[in-house]
């Protein structure tokens, strides 16, 4: 039987306009052994994408499946370890932020 699950991380980072604006959201739930049970990683910016509650990019494990959100499109992702998903999200967000900076120049 699985033990209690707790929300270990609940962070919001509000980004300055120079970094594209918007909010980076990071939520992680763990079991009593510290294993990631559920997660939500999201970049929300209503100026870039109005649909999906402004979620431009996101990875989460809601509804019992691991999936990626990108401007309203949802696709399944292979899950091996949370750290891989988190690194993938970071790489993709960095690319998005760079594109926004280039557009502003």
C-alpha cells in the first residue's frame, strides 16, 4: 500500500519582460520515500498563447498519464525518470525564451 503523498514543491517564478514575461510553474508531489509521484511543470504566458489557460509549454502527469502541452496540443511522453522530464522542459523553455528575445531585438 502506498503511503501518504505530499506536495514537496510549489513554486511560481514571474519572469521579467526581458525574458519573455509570463510565469514558470513547478509543482512536485512525492511519496513518503521521496519518490516523485506526480508533477506539473508549466510556462504560462497569455500573450503567446491564449488557449489552455495560457499554458505555452508544460509537462505533467495528471489523469494517470505523462504528457506534454505545447500551445494547446497535448501529446503523450515516455517517462523513465522525473529528472529527464524536468531537463527536457528546461531545454524547451530556454529555446522559447531565446526566440522571444530575438523577436524583441
